[in-house]
C-alpha cells in the first residue's frame, strides 16, 4: 500500500516528461506554464521585447542629444560616434528621435491593445449572457461599426484628434478595435451561460456583474490573453500607419510612423533616416508576435502544430 500511495503518474507534454503526484493533478495555469517553458520562441520573443522596453526607456540616459535638439555642424550626416543613428536635414539626432518614437508606439500599443480587449470582454459577455433585446442592440452596433474599415474611420475622425495630444489617438484606437473579439466573446458566453456553475450562481442571487466577473470572463481568459497580445501588435501597426500618412501623431511630436514618413523620400540617398526606425519597428512587432503565437499554442494546443 505504501508503494501504491507513492506512485507517480508520468505524462508527456510537448515532448517534455512531466512527473506529478497522482493525487494532485496539474492545474490549467501550470499546464500553460509548462508548455511555455518548452517553447524557445516564447523565450526569444519575451526576451527581445523586454530588451526593447528597457532600451526605449533607459536608452535616452545614454543619448547625448534630445529629440528636438539640433546640431548645426552635423546636419544630414550619417552614423558617427557623436550621432549613433545619424542626423536629419536640420541636425536632429535620429537615435534620440527613434527612442522617443519607440516610447510613444509602445505606450499607444499597450494601452490601446489591452483597453480594446477589456471593452470586448465587457460588451461581448454582457450581450451573450443577457441575450434578448440587449444582445440584438449590441449586435447591431457591432455590425454597424464593422461595415466601415477602422482605418477609414480614423481618417474621418482625424480632424477631431489631430490638434489634441497623442493620448486622444490612443483612445480612438481602443474605441474602434474591439468589435471582432466582442463577437467571439459573445459566442463563447452563450455556450457558458447555461452551464451548471452559472445556473447555480444565478439561483443563489448573484448579480449579473458578479456572474460575468467571477464565472464567465475567467473561463474565456485564454482567448482574451491572446487577443490582448495580438491587439498590441495591431495597435502599433495602426498608429504607425496613421502617423505615416499624416493622420496620427503630429509634429513636433515623433513616433516610428512619422520617422518612417520623413525617411521614405531619402531612403536611397540617406538610408539611415529610414533604416533604423524601420528595423526597430520590425524587431518590436516580431518579438510581440512570437509571444502571441506561443501563448496561443500553449493555451490551445489544438490551434496548430506545436513548432516548439
């Protein structure tokens, strides 16, 4: 009997041998953590992203110039020890401007992406749980917002926020980026609202907000985590695209989009104006995409073949 009580169960998880006590099965969070631990792309992505964040906010300490400061003796010069990424036509340091633009893109992406996911979770779960007229009204609003592509909505609204701070752009990005995920959350909530644990909570008199907060949203948290990660990528891309075409961040403030717009015309004659901001943007999006891809496979192994 003693030997039986000490028996362990051996289970293979993503090609790793996981040993656990038979009386204490692994929780979902531990399973996800174990899967992530065995995914090199997750560690590569999260490491690169962490380094980029540290560089964006600590790198200016090493910079010799501010983003708006001009060096009249080195206008339009390539990379040197004095100006690591070179200077533009009016002598502004591209390294300092790239870090300033990276900071802005990171903040906009993180705030807008996560906020859009929260809106989708609240709106979608409310519509799916309540059903009836509430579901129809919310569904009609979602379909109406999906008719016109978000980019054109931002272009039409640009006169409203163009004279405001980039914080207004962040608000609008979050406001018009939640609809598709809300549809997914709405569908998932419909399948959960008749489960026994939800019915029990309802019969015990728990309010709707409590049921959504304690029972519905936690059960779709995996989808929300994936959406928030990919939403950050989408928000950064949206901000960069809008700023590139003059509908996003406005001068004298800079973002990666405005730097790319300024450097496009000189990409062949003075490539450092375009190459450095473009490389930073590509590496940033690549890192976040790796993390999102790994999270998707860790949370839902059936989403695709695990590439390790």
